[in-house]
C-alpha cells in the first residue's frame, strides 16, 4: 500500500473477499482511541457470505502517522481475526 500524505485527504480502495464457509463481518477501526485524523469509509460494515467480496472506499486525512487494522468476526461465535496495515 502506498504512503498517505499527512494534512491532505486521500482516497484508497481495499477489496476483501470471503473464502470460508461461514459468513464474516468486516469493518475498519483505529488501533488507538485518540488518533489525529479524519476518516470516512463506505460501506462502514459489511457481512459477506462464502464467495462474496466487497470493495471499501476509504477517505483519510491524517494530521500524524498512524496504524490501521482490519477486524473480521465469524458470525455465530465470538472469534475475531485482526490484520494490521
């Protein structure tokens, strides 16, 4: 993934698909509660069945550098998976 400039809004696309047999819920979140940036994501939360995929449109305007995380949760149990970006 390319660097995102500080102080300027950037648009990124992230495509995520589900290859598992279970439905998964996908959303983006910050690793810290008080990060300094403006963030818009469309769609905000997605549930994918097996074989489905979704493209997220991410608008971010950071005032400092930060880390990102993708959270996937298998519906029907409490297991969560995290992928840092």
